[in-house]
C-alpha cells in the first residue's frame, strides 16, 4: 500500500474504536512506557498533546508532571520547535492543539521522546501524517525514541524514505517492539 492508502486505512479503523477501549489502551501504554528503563531514568521527556484520533496522552501529562520536565511540540510554520509544559501557560496552537506559550531557544537535553504516528512497523519505522515535522525534529536531537500507538496501527512493514527516523521501541496496548 502507498502511504496515503495506509493513512486512510488506519483512520477508518481508529474511527471504530470505542471510548472505553481508547481509555484502556491509553492507560496500558502509559504503564508500559513507565517500565522502559530509559524512561524511568529520564529527567526530561518530549511528549505531545494528543489529537482526538490519537492515543491519548492526557494521563501521561497529568501523572508525569511535575516529576519530570515535560516538553511539548509547537508548530511553527513548516517546523516544530519545543516548549516546556507548564499547566496554565498553554494556548491553542496550530491544528487546535494546546501548546506551550513560548518555545525554548537554547539547546535542551531530551532524555526520552514519546512520539505519535499514524502507523509503525515491526522494524520500528514510523509513518506520520505526511508533513515530516517529527522526522525533522528528531534528526536534530539525540534521544531515546518511543513510538506509541494502538496495536492495530502496528503493521508488518511500511514504505520508507532515507530521512525517516526510526524509533528505538514501539509500544501498543498489547506489547512492546524493541
């Protein structure tokens, strides 16, 4: 399948998930991420504010802050930068996503990045929404990358390109691909 065919296929399958199943999955993935040794040792985490069709990160934000310093993406034109998550100091950014009010200008050490995807493959390749935001961001930072998704978003293989950044592991409600 071509990338856009995969995106449509996954979108249709996610639309059929019940709210209860979505919540169960989000909690199972959160618990699995917390068991990853790199996460347990991390002081700084790049996370994301989930869109309605993505695996929810709400419980992650609530439970991991302030014990860990959380950074969130900020869409800035064709790029994403990062800003520190501070409750009450967020605003609605691009695509209706809640973002930090301001970005970080100086280089920041990110110990672990928790990354969304439309689909992931057994070899830990990632298919995003097609704008390349995360590939460009992740190519600029050195961090342990954890892809998170519903199990049905894990496919045997994906079409890839040289600039695609692979995850170090992928976690779904049914397990972890290392």
